[in-house]
C-alpha cells in the first residue's frame, strides 16, 4: 500500500517550504508516521527529521514533514513537479 497520495500545495504550505523547510502531503488515513516517513524518503530521495500528522475536517490525513538541513524543500518540490 502506498502511504502518500499527493503533495498538498497551498499558499500556506508554500510559506512553510520557504521559511521552515517543510513539505506537506495528503496521505491515506490508515497510514502511520513511520510508513509515511520511509515512503517519502525512498520515493523522493531525501531525509526527514520530523513528522506531524493531522486529520482535516474533510477527513483527509495531512502529514507535515520537516526536511533535514541537507535538503531544500523548494528544490525538492521543484524536482518532483509541484511547481
């Protein structure tokens, strides 16, 4: 099973990329933090230092991933086609 569905891009998440080096993904509701972290690290070839998850009012699971200082969230987003 794939843990992540797609990147979540809004004005607020772009600010998080710019200032906090974070990326936000929409995930399957039954995916656990460890699954999400390992899938993102493998799929996008990066290192995640922290992860926070939340359930949105629409019932989606949103994961906010803090990237290691070795990786730039904007560069990763550009590489995976978010921008």
